[in-house]
C-alpha cells in the first residue's frame, strides 16, 4: 500500500484526546480496519483489469462468457482466455483474429494463416499452447464466416530439435514426450545455431520466428 495512504486516525484527534491511552488503542483498531478497507479497494481496482484479476473474479466472468475450463489452466491462462473472448467482437478482420490470438496465447506461440480466396483459416500453435487447441478452435470457428474452413494444429518437435542430444539422453522419454515436450523446443534455436547466420539474414525475422525454428538448416 502507498505509504501516503496509510491510515493514521490518531492524527485527526485533538491533542488533548490523542494523548489519552484509550483513544490511542481505539485509533490503532481503526487503523487496522481502514487498512483492510484500502486493500479491498485496491483489489476491486485490480479486478477491473484482465491482467490483474484474482481467481474468484475470473470465475465470475467465465460464467458470464460461458468459458469452459479443462482444469489445467493457470490463473494467467484464465486471464488470457477472458481477454481473448473480450476482444473477439466484430468486425472479424485479419487484424481482429490476430488481436484475439495475441491476447490468448501470446504472439510468439502461434502462426496464423488466412486465405480469403481459398476460404480457409489455419492456426498453428506452438507446444507451449497445446492445452488450448480445443478452446482456440471453438472461438475461431465462432468468429470466422460460416463458409470458411477453420483448422487448428499443433507444431510438434521435429528431428532437428534432437540433433544435439545423445540416444541415452532421449531414451529417458516416451515417444509422446519426445513429440510434445517443450524441453527440446526451448533449445532448438540456441545462440550457437543463430551465430551461423549473418545479421542481414536474421534482420527480416521476428523474435518469435528466431526462437521457434523457422530458419533454414546450416
């Protein structure tokens, strides 16, 4: 709490009353109660913003927006879901789809492809967002025109992600873990790999592309 706003009831008593022990104790009780009120008011203010909502406030809005949870979402995931649903209002332009996905999963964790002529919309999710594929599909399907094909896919680990690992290291994991674990994904484009490219070759890539494997082999 801001020190300037800290309660100090004794300060408002006349001097001849403030020096009485009973009123000093009464003032301390009031100070404690007023501090709790300020904390509650601060939380109410935080609950007005999706980025700082507490769990109970998320539950309230999830019921209103009819958002179904899998049970694996963190508080941050729930906030992103609410933010994504909130910004998914019309018009449904390419920019609007991007705003929704940015809010829900983060701009570095997906690829969006929209082809109006072929009438399809494709969202490719990085492994970090694998638990949201069903929810993302439902929302994209609700936003996209009825005659547009909507698909959501997961970008699984590829062979290149395992080149720096020995067979003994990989044998600790199941086949499914090798396909989906973000441990390997995070180490894909290390600085060692990026150092093989010239600055001019990398300058046209966004940060997300540099970190998520959209570079040619070297």
